C-alpha cells in the first residue's frame, strides 16, 4: 500500500498515534515527551488501553478529540488509514506480546511504526514482524533509546574509526534493584508475566545491554552460554542472568543483567577493549566517555567538549556542562525517525547519518533472548544465536 505522508499542513509536524501508554503507564509518557522535545510530532489519535473506557478516558486526559480515541488498535488502524488527515506514524508502547499484532495492522496500511523494545515476546513473532515490515512500504523504528545518547554514538564512531584497533573484549552489564522483592505495581505485573513479556530480566533490560554492545562495537554474537536464575520465590521469569559471549571476529565478552541487585538504580555500563585501547561508558554518567589509548593516560571525553564531535555532535542539544540524558536520548530516536519519515515522504533515501534501531536489530535482540533461554535450559551449554 502506498505511503500517505499526511503531515500536518499547518504545523509541518508528523501526525502521531499511540497504542498503549494510557493512564498509569510510565513508558507512554516517556514516548510522548520524547516525541515533542524537538517539536517534530503531534499526538492526534490513540488506542491507549486494553479497555475502551480507559482508552477514551486517557485520550481525554491528553486532549485527543473524541472521534480519534479508539477502543482497540484494529479499529484505529482501519479508520486512520482512511482519514484524509490520518496519522503518519504510530507509537506502540504495549506489553511485549502485543507488539507484533499491533505493528502488523499499521504496517499493512502503510503507516510508519515506532515500537518499544524488545521487538516481540517470541522469536517466531519477531520473524513474522520482520516479514511484515519488509512487505510494507512503511518505516519501522525500534526505540532502543540508549543508542540515542551522544556519547554512545561517540564511542561507536571511535570504534569504527579504528581508535581501539582490533576489538578483543566487549563487556556489558545492566543492573537494577527494583524487583528485589515481589512488586504489585502495574509495571512489575506484566513484566513478570511470561505470557505478556516473553522473558524476565534478560528481555526487559538485558536486551538493552546487548543492543548497545552491538551498536557500539559493530559486532554480533555468534554463540553464548547463559545462566538465568530466579531469586524471588514464586516469580515465573528470570530476575538475574550471567551470559558468556563469543563475538564474530574472535572477540570475547560477558553480559550481566539483574533486577535484584540492591544499590543499583539504572546501572547500564559498557566496556570495550581492543589492541590499541579501551572505552568505558556508564548510563548514570551519560555525558562522560573514558578512553584509554594503550600505554597512555586515561582521558575523559565529555558531551559537547573537546574531542566530542561528528556523530555525537549531531545529537547534542545544549553546551557542555548542561546534563543531557534519558529523555533527550529517547528524543534523539524520535527525531531520527522524523528525519527518516520526512525523507521517505519526499521520495528520498534516508540520509546515511540518520541512525535508529531497525526491525533487524529487534530480531537480533529477540534471537539473543531466545539463545539465552535455550542455553540456560541446558545448564548453561554453549548454543548458537539464531540468524
């Protein structure tokens, strides 16, 4: 189906719809903030909840017109595709098991999709979603938001430029403590339900660490050995994972993800070491990147500071010393999506410097989760990561 390209003729903003993200949904609010930071999108429609009543109440909270508040995503996709001023793109911010069926409805109607991670709750659905995206003329953007941080892009550029030489080790970790005890809030309930999430800690935050490691290093994992464990009694998904990694090109590595590590709030960290030096980056200090050339003193590169340019400069908003972080990183993904949608609407190729996680990146992430589950079920045996 042809892309409609129905941007707002008065404001130039891209008309955005949302599936999920209603009242009490944390990530929906984050997506809405991120979409507006650079003033490229306008939220005009949504199916915000699994119940029509709550969806319409959420729409009213957000100032959405009554006739653009939908009871379900299928109704929304059908009607918005027919409207002259229908949405250009949809943000899908539901629990994981709904990503594939919701995205499919919009893709087949030529509406661009911006989807929260992980791509899907199962590898079978991930493969079906890849086919749906390839068949559609619409773009698919996956919001692995940490790839939008300026210093993560600085690190990626340095690796690509050969500043570290041949990559030997890639170490990633993502530790939190919020699920150390059984939680009853909405966010915990669906994340610890395997029917909705597909996986626990490894699918919620471990896949973020994996995606970031791949993004910065430019490598893929070929084999892994995973020890996944559940410490909280009665929990049906993993809450702590240790994974040994074999990267293509001969590099080795480890990944640790945990949501039961007291004292850790959002401790995403990445370390990459090569024959010429090493890099270290931590999300809780996102404007700092440590670079150690072999045989030379450790040096600090700051966002917007000396030595930070190129890829990092493209997504830097404010002068050095003014913190940028989670919301701005998320906004960078939305703005890259806007750049891609605009180019697509004008019949142009997406510019080479526009970077965002794709449906293929999402497939790799779900294949990683699947491999971890298969390995752990075999007492941490080495397994190949599916293509």
